[in-house]
C-alpha cells in the first residue's frame, strides 16, 4: 500500500566561506539505517515567509543569528520516507556568505538525528564516498562560483527515494 505523501515547502542554505568551504550536517535517518550530509535548513511552518524560516532554522540548527541571505541558486522537489511519514518536499536553496564558525544546535528533536557538523572544501566533497544531498551540491556551488546565481529557473530537480 502506497502512503499519500505529506506535502511541504522547505528552505535550505549553502553556507559558503571566503575560501569556499561549505557547512554540512551529517544526519541519521530515524531508523538509523543510513546517514547522509545535508545543508542547514528545513520546513516552513504554516504561512511563514522564506526569510523568517531561514532565520529560525539557522538559529535552531547552528546558533547563527547574524548573516545576510544571498541568492536563490537551486530548486528541488524531493520525495522521501522519514520515519513513518512519506514526504514530498519542495525545496529552495539559498547562498549565505559567511566566515567559518563553530555551529551549535539548540533544537532537541533535530539534535537526535545530527551526528556532526563539518566544513567541507569542494575537492574533498568530490573525492568523498559519503552521501550528500542534493547529490549535485558540488556542481551547484561550482556553477554559482563561476557564473553567479541563475537569472531564471527553467527546471526543478526531481528526486524520489
């Protein structure tokens, strides 16, 4: 029997230092069967505006309150299982230029799934056997560094797990 997905909108951030390191969070699945690296962010609550959701998420997940939101660089629809829920999540990815800092998570629920924070350089990410989401994160960043933010989006990456 196929479960009807819960639809939600989410925002994620690509925190990028002046030397092009990217902050990633290593997460356990609820059943602890797999781990993966993800960018900070999460679902919007109710009719929450994107900027407010990003401020809330970065504060909860990283303890980060002082930053300037940058450009929208990627759109993705990701359908996946999370615990007993099937979720179809429409995601927007934004750049945040920032100096490297030590993140501190305050959200107790999310802290249960967090294994570690790491500032990755792009070369190490490319060589790694680890699982990153989105899978194209390195290419997204390289394209942004070379060409800037997209002027328009003609397609959305669709992922179904």
